[in-house]
């Protein structure tokens, strides 16, 4: 909301100055091609509040940064994946459902990352996977930035949430065995940024990353 107000004031100021021949003489044309705007989304609550405001703000690229991701977030309303995409293959082997793949998507880029630093809270792997899968179905670039201070241990335990030393159980009972994901605090560097065997370094089209397009 603050960014939208800033752009509106800037446009009004440009019009006022233009009347005195102290600024550009042409009309204001759409979003500037070098303006990217994003919002931070830590939970579904903030997604519901911030993304509509982002959509109402002019920008060449709009992105959602789910970092630190502190709970499950469903972006289907804004990615156009609420009904899925017919025949879309998901990384985990899932399939999409029917929806209009030609519908406009208000989100151009999804970034996901866990929390780091003192007092960091763990991110359940399925929270990141869910956002990745939604992005793949919607053909929206997905960047997995980091696990943060906590990394998956690769095992689950069917117990109530608690912490033992450098391990913690997160999430509801998700799998068929009724197990919770065990996360281990290893530090940001050791945790890395690999999700399901690979890195995810996708950017909006036309952006040069690391010297290659």
C-alpha cells in the first residue's frame, strides 16, 4: 500500500512539473520496465493481505517472497492453479486438474526460503514443495533460496512436536505412517539450498543470471 501510494504521488508530481516544462513532456506509459515490486509472505494470513495490494500496484514484474516461510501457504488464487493445469506434470509425480492455462497470472515470480539467524524457526519441506509444485503448474519461475538454519534430516517420528537438542519436529501428521518431519539445526551454510535433489534458480524471462540467459 505504501509503494502504491508512492507511485501515485510520483505520477501526480510528474504531471505538475510537466505543466511547468521542468519534467518529461510525454504521457506516463504503463509500468516502467525496470520496476519490480514484491511482497513478503510468511503465512497464508499475510498472503491474503499483501498480494491483493501488490496486484493493485503497477509494476513490470510482480513477485512474492515466501521468506521466511513459517507455515503452509496456498498461492493458487493468484497463480491460476486453483483448478490445476490439464496434464501438467509435477516434480513429485503429481498431476494438475482442469483450468484455463491462458488466464492472466498476477504473480510473475515465486521465491521461497527458510529462516536463518538466532531464534530461527524451521520450515517444513512440504511447505516449500507445495509452492514449487504450484509454480510449475502455473509456469511461473520458482527460486528456492535457502533452507535457512534448519535442514531436513530425512526421517520422521510419530510424536507430538518438541525439540531435542539440535532437532525439532514440525508440521502435522502428514504421511501414511503418521510421522512428523524431523528438522536438524545445522546452520545456513550447511543446510544449503537443494530441494528434492536439485537447485531451483528460475527467474522471470529475459533476465540474465550468472552471465547466461
